[in-house]
C-alpha cells in the first residue's frame, strides 16, 4: 500500500487523469471513502483523462452511468445496493472493453474482478485528501509505482 497526500481538488483530478492514462480496457478502479471524501471528483478526473466531454456526476439513484471517451467510462455507485443480493449485470460493465469506477465497492465485493485497483480517499483539512493505493494484481502494482512518480 502506498499513500499520496493531495492539497487541492485540482491535484486530486490531476492524479486521476494520470491514472486514466495508465488504465487498459476492462480495468476496474474502486473508490472507498465517506460521503464528501472526493470519490466523484476523482471519477471526474478519470473521465477527463479518458476524454469524456459530458458532465460526470454521481449515479446514486441510477446506480450506473456510462460516458463515452477514448474508452467508455462506467461509473457505478453501489451505495443503494447495501444489503442487496441483486446482480444488475456487473459483468456487462466490467468486461466490455471500457473502464469501470465503483464507488462504495464494499456493497458489491463478491461481484468485483479479482484484479482491480482499490483507492481509499480520506478527507483531511479543507480540500486536502489522503489517498491510499491498494493494488490487487501485478498490473496494478506497476500502475501504483507509476502514480508515485
């Protein structure tokens, strides 16, 4: 595990854009953090890195939103799936040659691919965030090394 301290929203988006350039089709990134931690802001940065032109916002009520960029970005908010065994076809998102970002992944953990990148976002003072990178698989270990440079 590696940690990165970010001082501003701009730095958060910059890190996310850098991550987007390292991702491959079918990669999954999970974002863990309290309400207001910056999960959607991070997702917006990934979208920018993928060339998404539409406004990205939290899919809390729709659960999944997809955005076209250089690769399709699927944004899943699993918060409303707590205590649910419902499979809404996650494989269709995880394996369609796009990138999938999952907020609140703990609620759909059994559906996640074994290899993915887990990010924990902690809110510090003001706009400061502490991001903990937890790679799940050798490819994501390399991605984390690149992000730390």
